C-alpha cells in the first residue's frame, strides 16, 4: 500500500477497518473507544492531507497486533488452568481463544446490565448490574436476620461495608452509582487518556472483588453466630452460593487475594 490511492479506495479500506474494529470489540469485550480513536485519527489525516495509504496500512498492522495480543492473553490464561486436551480438540473449526471468550460471555449474559456509557467496558456494566441486583433482591435477607440478633449493630467494619455497598449499588445521579461517577466522567471527557481509563476500569473491578469478599465474610460470620437458627442459616447459605457463583462467573477469585494485599 505504498502507492497513492484515491479517496474512494481509501474509504473502502477504512470501512473494512471499521468492521474489523467492531469484530474485535465484540469478540474480546474491548472498549468501543478503540474504534472511535481510529475515526478521530482518520479525520485528522484527511484534514491535513497526510498520505492515506501509509496511515491505513499502519492501522491494519495495529489491528493485527491487537488481535494477536488478545488471543495470546486468553490462550495463556486457559493453559494455566490445565484445560483437558479433549476440550482442545472440540475447537478444530474455531480458534481456541474465541471459544474461551464465548464461554465467558455466556456466563455473565444472565446478569442485568447497568448502562454506564456507550464506550464503557461491557463486563464492568454486567458486574455492577449483578451487584445492584444482589443488593436489591438478596441482601435484605442478611439485614433482617442480623437485625433480629442485633448482630453488627455497633461494628465499625460493618458500617464501612454498608457505605461501600451503597456507593457501588445505589443509583442517585447521572444514572450510575457513586463509585462509577469518576469512570463515567473520564469516558465523557475528550481529554482522558486511554491508559487512565483502563486503569480506572481495572480498579473498579478489583474493588468489586473486594466488596464481594467483604460480603461473604460478613454473611459467614452471622452463619457461625451461636444463636442462629437452622432455617436462617440455610437462607444465609443461599447468599454465599450466589456470591460464589458471581465470583466464578466474573473470574474474581484471584482479585480477592490481591485486594487483601492493598
């Protein structure tokens, strides 16, 4: 693509690049800002008359690098879990990394989605949706039983947990939770660096893992309370099961350990 190309030819190539960005965003759950970044760069080179052929070639190479990086990341994670060789054979007609990503999407598809922003990380929207749903439909079970025994009534750690749960699950303004306001502001700002947005996404996910671990520890403490009744214990165990499933579906187990080291 060293020779000069017409505007029509450039636009045909650009459209293929857009489609490839869309495919990567869906397949690997990447932020739509990757595609938006391409559009911004493309508009700039057209405005200043930069060589379109060279620019488009660079974009194609960048796309290949992104796809390779994501596939390597997933394949490495899969190998670390010693996935059985028989399962590997089932992916003859489909790249193994694609199969793993599909499985991950299927696990979290059942959770509600909290819309944050058109460019937000979709896994993050599902994770916060899951926490909001847990707070709305299940956490009252714990509160009712704890209140009966006046459990945690004067516990400072429990007060901190309630504050954190509120910040992560109660939507007061901007249609997102308090914890997500800085992240949404970053996505709305044209001056935000991608690296800073990525860092904030990772921090949000880490803190969600910490919150789930705190919820599990709190419920477990009540289960082990000497006066607790058997039927109450069974209700609390259902909360633990729900949190365990959420932990597995969103791959948060290792992050819980990291959270303890903060």
